C-alpha cells in the first residue's frame, strides 16, 4: 500500500477527472476540498481548474447543495448545533453565504431545544448518583462543544435541575 506522499501523480486531465469522480462516489466534497485533493494528485496544478469547472458544470460540485445536505445530516442525525456545523463547514472551505443559507433553512425546520433535550436524555441515562455541580458543568461543556447556544443550554438545564444551576461563564464567541 502506498503512502500519501508517494501517490502516483496524474498528468492527464481525464485521469484527474476520473480520480475526482471516484472521490465523489465515496462522499460529497466542497469545491475547496476537491481542489486540494486534485492538487495533491496532479503533476501540473494548472490542469486542476478545468476539471473543477467541468465538475461544477455537470453539477457534481455545488457548495450550496453540499452545505445544505451537510447541515441537515449533522443537525438531524448527529444532533449538532448551529455553531458546530458552521465551524466545520468553514473548515471545509464552504463560503459563508452558503453556510448561513443552509443553517437558516435547516434550523427553521429543526427545534434546537429538542435536540438539546435529546442529548441531555442520552447523557443522563448513563449518570449514576446525584446530579452535582461537576456533572452539570460537564453536561454544559459537552453541549457547548456540540454547537448549541448557551441560552438554550441553560434553559434546558434549568428544566432538569428545577432552577438550581451554578453560574456558568458565558460561552466564547461562537461565531469563530
């Protein structure tokens, strides 16, 4: 098996196109991810742009659709919050205008508070003993990492602890 650094460099545009289609058969890619993938595989970096253009023309690459499907999957199946999904999409090179449109669309039909409650229910099913301040703080941090807003988390935690919450520091700017 070859290591990543010893990948056979492709010199023909058609071979790059075939490689790109094979990568897309495995999973969807953003335009930025596909460009990086092809640049690693190409002998000549100038042959990447025509391949990307062809993939876009055939609608195999579409950042708006990619962002929408990614956000929908991560919000519904993985029960992740808006901030985490946005951060991951930015890391994949998706432009902010597509991210915001996708998040607005997905979270218009998804109740974030219900997702927080579902995650809390799953976490609390494994908790033994009393729900002390350390366990509540751990739950709070876990939900922040999942990308939910601190206001929703606090409201849901108040519901399960009947208002007896320790003072949590405000979350860092979640739009990072």
